[in-house]
């Protein structure tokens, strides 16, 4: 590979792109990660719940089911090794009506099929013994769920890539790529100092820009680029003491996991996200949306004081399914899909992408035909 500037170029320095760069670096490859923003993790990775998901809900045999469980196990070990803060606080999935109790049984069965460790069914009394302010008819306990410092995690990934001789280059947007006649790729990047790089392998993991990047890879078949949908989610922060030590989730809603509760690493309570589809990424938080949050949250926390919620932030998720359509799986496409050897493209890497990121990196390396580290 001496004829190439880098063994591999990764487009996107969010959690998933950095995890892909890390997986390739561990195999002895020199890696350049290109990021259009002025710092790492400024897109999807900076506007999420920072939740470590157990892997309960995802359909049997799906990439989400396999990579979430595998990625969670890898993530806790990585965080320990790199001294990144986390809280394995556990999660309660709560049924607030008798009708929802049956849904818990289905979630429990799916979690068991997905090999999620330690799952327990709780009666109403058992759930209230853990979280006295909760209102529910029953619950599931996922002890492996938690929250973590996602930015500290991404900095650790960057450090690993750079220590292995790679580079994470910010303010350098991807412009185009073309396959070279003898194998590999020529990649054009913009910014204040436009550059042309050559590499043996190319990985596209730019989150919200995935479809646009694929469209600018010469010879990439347009018909295999999935539609892009933007799922906006707003978050509200609680003024006052956090009511629960554990994550609290209602059963999933169509298209998402639903507005949930978490206590962040600073001890503050945050609720969200809701879900609305938008035409373009939009990070505004409408204070009027608080009314819907109060109504929804009081189903599982009737003690929520009036006037205690304040607008916090919004995120946008790169969905490849639209309103009313079934949940989509991750798309991790190799040459069997698009016909370009040495290229892997990622689409629809939304939740649980952060939890799954290390496993996604390993999957990408496998799709490139690279042996395990």
C-alpha cells in the first residue's frame, strides 16, 4: 500500500466514523478521517441522549440487534480502558396502563432472543420499590443500560487513531471520489486548503450527509442510495432534583423509542427526544412544545411540577424510513451492493448507532475483507 497517501480514508468524524477509523487503525492501517466541521462530533454525535442501550427492541437477525449488544459490551470495556466517565445506571421500561403490560412481555422476549444480559420483569410493587415516584403497572429492568461522556469517548478514539499514525482532519469537507484503475480511490477534499488524497479503502460514515457523499462518488449507482429523512427530536431539562436514578422509557412509539427520562452525568434530569420529520436539519427548540412533554411525562411521573421544564437542545437523526413506515435497519453496504471494491457506505446510522459504534467499526473492517485485530 506504499503507493497511497493513506491506507484508508473515512468520511465523517462523529462517533461512528471515528470508531471505523479506530477499527482500521487497530489492523495496522494508516487512516485519515475527514470532517467538514471545525471539531469532531459536531453533528448527530453531539445532539443525542448519550445513552448506552441494552439492545432490547431490535428485530431478530438485524444489524441493530447484533451490533448494539456487541457494541455495548465493547463500549464499556473501551470506556474503562480509557478512563472515560459513565454510569451503568440501568433502565426501566414502564407500562403506564394495563394494556401496555402485554407489550412488555414482547419486549422481554425480544431482549432474551437478542442475548441481552440480566433482563428482569418487575411487578408494579417491585418497580416502585426501585423508583418510588414512578407511576406504572409493571416494568422491565435492563441493568446493562447507562449513560456516558460521548465527547470524551470520541476524543479517546481520535487519540487512538493519531497514536497509530493516522490523522483526524477537521474543516475539511469531502467533495468527491473516484475509483482508480489499479484499485483504491482518489478523494478530493475542500476547505481553506483543498487537497487530493489517495487511499486503498474508503469508508463513508458522515451521518446526515450520507446520501450526498454517495452521490459524489463516481460510479456509485444512484438506485442503491436510500431516501434521506430527517427525524428531529427536542429535549427539555428539569429545574430541580432528578426524580429517578435509572433511565425511564415508555414502550416504543412508531418510528422511535419515545420520549424518555435520563439523569445525566452531572446529576440533572433531561427528557426527550420527541419525534417530528423535518425537510432540512433544524436545531431550534420550540418552548411551546413543553405542553406535550408535560402531558407525556406525567404518564410515568405524575409529580412533575408545572413550570419546571426548560428548552434544552434538539438533534436530527438520519433516518431512511419516513413517517408511518416500519423501522429501518442500519445500512452497511459493501461492493456486493454498489459494485465498488474497497468502499463501504453507511446509511441510516441513527439510534443505537452511538452504542453500536465500535461494533460497526468491526463490521466495516469485515466488509472490507480485513482480518480481526
